[in-house]
C-alpha cells in the first residue's frame, strides 16, 4: 500500500461514498474546477469528441451527479433526452437547479438509484455514460453488466475515470502530489479533508487501463478500447453492445 491508505471494507463502501457526496454536493462544481485546475472540463470535452452525440439519442448518465455530462451531451446532440441517475439525492438536486437555470429541464429526468441495479428495462438507451463514478461503485463489474443490459443493441458505453500512469516515475510524482496536496486543499477550501482523502485513495485503488478494459469486455461489450487523457491521469473506455 502507498502512504498508508486503507482498503474500505466492501460492506461500508456504499455508505461512505454517499456520505462523501452528501457533504460535498453544494460545493462539488467549484471544487472540481479548483482541484483539477479546470482540466476535468477538457477531459469531459474529449469524452464528447469520442462519443459524438447525435440528434434524438437517448442517454443514461449514471453517477451523473450535478449533470455535467448530460448538459454537454444534449448541447452537442442538439435534440435528445438524458436521464441522470445518482445514488446521492443532494447531487441531483444541485443538478436540477442548474438545468432549470439553463432552460434544459424539459430534456432531462433525474433518478435516484444504484449503478449496480438500474431501475430501467432491458434495451432502453442509445448511450450509457459514467464519468468519475464507477470507481465509487462497490462492485464495478456489476455496474458494467447493468450498462450492457439497459443499452439497446447498437448502443454505446463510455466511461471516464481516473486511471494509472503507465510511467512509474510519473505515477510516483503524481502519488506524492495527490496524497499530500489534495486532502490539504480539501481541508482548506471545503473544510473536509476526509472526503478528499477518500478521493485519492479510491483513485489509486481503481484498476488500471488494461484491467478495466478486460472488465468492459467481460460485460459483453465489443470493439472495446481506451484512450489515455493527460498521460493516463484519466482514461476513456468505450464499448459497443452489438
Ligand atoms: N458524473 C459527474 C461528473 O463527472 O462531474 C459526477 C461525478 S461524482 C465524482 C461521483 C458520483 O457518483 C457522486 O454523485 C455519487 O453520488 C455517485 N455514485 C457513487 N456510487 C454510486 C452508485 N453505486 N450508483 C450511482 N451513483 C453513484
């Protein structure tokens, strides 16, 4: 283990995750910008570039939080519909306020639910996205299996998540930065070091690009591949339900 981080027992993970996001909901958008120096916007735009939303598509944005991905998707698609699902209601409340302010409310639905047991029928959506969400899910493979189930044949999966840097020296430098700087910044700005400690631990524990790719394939997705973002600090994984 690195820097003494603990592994959260599986049974406690969901509760802890909800606690973290309930605490940060009202400050989530601003903290995202501060912590990533705005880079999360560049990554989300790269996600949209690869996804290439089309008019009329039906999106399910899981762990959608305050709605960033859905807003970008609908903006690019021009027309269409997005369902934002999240396990933390207070994140969705923030998102719905943003949607109303942006006159996008009619194109959006908001649903509380768990990525591992989606409250939707088989073959419902054209696109499934999960952005910085799947590493918080207790059993990510089950979330991927559910993604496959609710997508229509021809539907597409796109996952944006923190990943591992292939270069060990760079990974070491990045670990030093994240384990020392991020929790302190979280304390300073949000008076919440623990939530940001959780953030860096969950990033380091998440499977690397190749391992996650094999999980995408195991869920049944075809033509699965990934792209690194910012040297592998984050990665996009894509797959198709044929
Ligand atoms: N997708 C948004 C973005 O990219 O800005 C929000 C990401 S936020 C870092 C992670 C979100 O995952 C939180 O809103 C949290 O409530 C949600 N989440 C965690 N576990 C979940 C689960 N099992 N099912 C659905 N959502 C979950």
